[in-house]
């Protein structure tokens, strides 16, 4: 049964909500601290910051690979720490992820890699095969559908990874440096693909260090610096936050300073 | 239509290559143990039914004259008459000297019997198995006519033999159980190795929404195939051995041993062994994967 979007405890329909979240791996130092933000359904965000600023770790919590070590993360209205394993799996099907290292399965062809989310969610074969081919053609891999990832270039693998992330028409699309291995022309083309998905309701969050690319799009930017949301600059393109504000509200650490974690 | 490859490439694992061989050995042993149990069970049935309806009356050795003709021994005649009149007795056959000599020939040789060797008189009695005579009353009556005689219902001897066959059956069942346990441990071990070897692929599958049961299906279908393959190899190797065993038993040519002919249902049990090994492998793999993944964060 598909997961229903539920209102959070406070009646807020945010798709992604972080409340004073901190993250540390094991007993190491805090990678992220005092992160508070919320992304509404249908919004489009850039997450920028230098290497090591914590972008990937923030995304890891959004795709449920990591639970916060402090604070509260709510996805689709559900506190992530309260999800059972089956619920986590169902929720992940609504989240498309482009991993920084692609994470393609090397023994499967490009076509099979892209079809995997559909296969996992048990969607019918005939239609999905056609969707997979169309999508691979769109990302410029019509001639490489049956190629194994190790035989593809970095940029081609990245496009397979992007196709796999979007094939299931996720509600939330998370992309970690999705254009890192692409030339500018292909990078812009793919960001427009994300725009198209966004227009049909997908919430898009893109982590990148390529600020020149970000500048071409009128979407809010959340800036991370040394594990925290930078006190300035992060809202540069964000419209004034308020009820129903779209595309998004992203609150700075300063704005929520002092909030008690539940 | 294009055949979909498994999301977890278990067929490339070196550990999986040895599993069919190990399962084959297990199934081979299980097949021999099962066949042994079946033969032991037949043996027990045969002895039980063959001897429970029989009594032997042993008369004390008479003088040479009495043993000669048999007919002239008045005591023996009285005992035969008594037995024939006893309700529940269906047949009485007095063995003459030649019959007894034939029975003793394997031990004494054909030249060992001379007329002056005192031999006990033997009377073979067949009783109605459903309504047997009262054995104690019969013993008392026979003793009254022929003091020193012995009425043997073979129970002591039979009991020991039946104990032996039951022990063989029990051991065979224990062997089969141990074989199943060992096979399950092996499959669990190989499955754990597979989980560790493919940790990254499994993590990706989880991150794109796979349930634990999806991952388990990858492992269980692989284990099913390996278990079936190994089981068939083991059974194919066991058949010539069983044939050889049967051939050797038949050469003994003894009335004590049954025909080692397995019934169709017994053959089906043996043929089911590869199916059973495949199912054991599949279930073990599934349980191992689900339990291991459930412990993961």
C-alpha cells in the first residue's frame, strides 16, 4: 500500500522537515549541527557548500541512510526514527536518489539498472520497459542501453544513475553532485529534466558545489558551511517565508536557535 | 523476452560453486541411510509376520531306534496328536531325520550325521495368528506328555532381531536428521558469506526501496537452484550404490533376508530427496537473510 503523506504533529505539510538536527558518525565529531529546515511539496532547492561542508550527510538523512544523532527529522509527515523496516522501504520508493558515486550495479546493464526501482516496486514489465528506453534515450544513452556500467564513461554512468533515480516518478528527488561528471550542456539539460519533474509535483533537492550552475536557476539555495547552515546567503533567492510559501522555506540555524529538540 | 538477471550476482560467487557438491554428498548419505532404514523395516516386518505365526516343539533326543523312523516314536505321535487337537493350531509337521540333517548340514556337513548321533525331535507348528493357542497351557500339556520337551515361540530370538532392526531404522533417521542439519548449516554459512560479499549491492537495493523479502528472494532462489542441482547429483550417485548393495544382498541367498526390492512409494521418497534438499536450502537461505538483515540498523 502506498505511503500517504500525513500532516506532521504541528499540522505542517512539509515533505522534509529538520528540527535542530545534529549528526555524528559513531563517537566522532559532529558532522552537522543545529540544522533546521523544511521543504514543502513541489519545491526545488539547491544545497551548496564546499567539499566536506556536510551536504552529502544531510542528503543521507533525507534518503534514510542515516538517522540523526540529535534533533528530529520528519519525512512525508513521519518521524524517521519511528519507521519500521518495511515502512522505511516503502518510503524510500517515493524518494529518488542520484548518488555522488552513482552506485550502479556493475553486473546489470544500463537498462536493467534503470528498471530496478520499477522491478522492486513490482510495476508491470511491458510499460516499464518502454519507459526505461524512453528515459535512457532522453539522457543520450540510446546506444548504450545494454552496456554494463564499467564500460561506460563517468558522465554516462551518471546519466544512468539519474535515469534510475527518476524512473519511478518519485515525490522527492535528491541528487548529490548530479552534474559533477557532465559537461555544461548536459548538466543544464539534466537540471531542466529535474525542472520538468518539479513541475509535475516532485520536490527536488540538489546538492552541488557548482555555484555557476545554480545561478542559472531561480530556486532557493541553502548554503552549508562546516556542518551548519550558513548564517548568511542561504536565503538569497528564497521568497519571504510564510504559510504556503512556494517553492520553499528554508530556515537558517539562526532562525531556530534555541529550539529544543523533542 | 530478455531474461532478467538477479539484482544480487550470487551466481558469480566462488562459495556457491562448492555448495552443490556438498549438498550432493549430503543427499548421497541421506539416500543410503533412508534405503537402509527401509530395508531394515522390511526385515522387521518379514520376521515379525513370518515367525509370529510359528512354534517349534523340540522333543528330547530319544534313542537311536526312536529317531530312525519317526513314526515309531509313541511320545512324538502323542505330541503331534495333542497339537492337532489344540484349538488355534492350523498345521503340524513333524520333521524327520532327513529334514533335521538338512538343517544341520551347513554346520556339521553331510557326513557328520550318523544313525547313532542322538537328535532331538522337531515338530513345526503353524498357529492361527489371529486366535493363537494359549501358549502356557500348551506348554504344560506338551510337558505332561513328553517331559523335557521345549515349546519355542521364537519370541526371545525374534525380539533381539527386531530390536536390532529398529535400532538400524532409528540410526538411519538420526543420520538423515544430521545430514539435514549439516546441509542447513552449510547453506546458512554460504548465505552469510554472500550477504557480506554483496553488502554494497544490497545497500543500494535497500536505498531504492527493496524490502528485506526482496533481498531474501534473491538468495533463496539461488539456494533453491543450488540445492536442487546438488540433490540430483547426490541421488544419481546413490542409485548405483543402492543397486550394488541389493546385488550383494541377493548373493547371500538367505531366507532370513527379504528381497531388497523397494516399493514405488519408497522410490518416490528417495526421488524426493533432491526436492527436499532444494527446499531445505531455500528456507535456510531465506531465514538467514531475513534474520541477518533484521539485525541491521
